[in-house]
């Protein structure tokens, strides 16, 4: 596919997992990809593979993002982390960290990208949310709150950008086969006092009609379509890819 030839795509958290799959998807579609990640070596390795660019960036350093200007045509807000704890034991600094990384940083990147998108009358903002942007689970107060905030940010962006050629959407996967989910399985096993295999069957996939993890390339495929011309009328939406979880 070459439908994104001449476009520039920026993917945060792009060195691994969903971000790396998105970077490959956009490169396959002809875009010039910038892989943004705190992991400088990982970002450079993938960027070299894709003939793209690497941007070593700490998105928690929001002060450095406030005066940023981006010339990206496609922005994928993907970077994220997880923390598992009951509310009464949840460290306030960890709550603030997740809010900063998954709400404030996407806001600042969108803010930095919109002027360029508006000038050219084209832009695609794709926010990698989660089924937890639409539903809640115990022990994930910061992650669930952040993803709900990202949903609101995406919708406001869609409304403001609609008559300027800019779309903004969320992709809402269930549990994706990534290192982040592997860590969640271990953390959930500790929190619930059960074996890791039981976490997969009884906790992670209990609400899913399809009893398997989402593959990163499946998320990337949807992101690629949202960036295409065929999705020009799709904005302000949240696309679930959760095996039927949110159908309940």
C-alpha cells in the first residue's frame, strides 16, 4: 500500500509493542515515520529499519513540550505505562505520572501538531486508548482515569478540527500481547493472590467473548485505516477491539 506516501507520521512509545507495530504499518503504507521513545537505542534501531527518524524523548518532561512545533501529518499518541494497586495504597506520585504521560503529554503533542495540520488542511490524530477508556477495572485507578481523559481530549480535538481537515479518534483494544501486558499479568497475580495463568483466564479475558490477546499488528491495521483517505468522515469515534468485552 502507498496511500500515505508523502505523509509524515509520528508515533510515541514507538520502539516496541503497539507503537512499533504502528510505525511499521505507516512505513508500509509509504509514510516517513518518526519513532519517538524514551528508549533511544530502541527508537534508533527501528527507525533505521524503516528508513525513518528517531526522536529520543521523555514525555514526562512536559516543560520541554510546551513550546514544541511539529510538522507531523499523522500523530499517534501511544506511549503509556500501567500501575496496579488499590486506591488507598496508590502512590499519589504514580497517579500524577500516569496523568502526565497519558493525558497531558498527548495534549501538548496535539497542540504542537495542529498548526501544521490546519495550514495544510489535513491531519490524522490517533490516540491509542483502551477498553479501559470506556470501562473500569479494580486496582487501575490511574490508568482508567487517564484513558477516560484521553477519550475526552480526542473528542474535543475532533470537534475543533472537523472543519479544518483534521480527524481525531481513539483505538480501544482489550489486552494486547505486549511487554506491558505481561507485566500486568504478574502484577494482577500478586494483587489477586492467584497464578498467572488464572489471571489470563479469570481476570484479563473473563469479559471477552474471544478468549485470546489482541495482537499488536491488529491494532496497527486499524490505526493505518484511520489515517487513510477512506476514513475521512470518521472522527470523534472510539473503535473497540476488545473481543466483545464492551458488548456486555
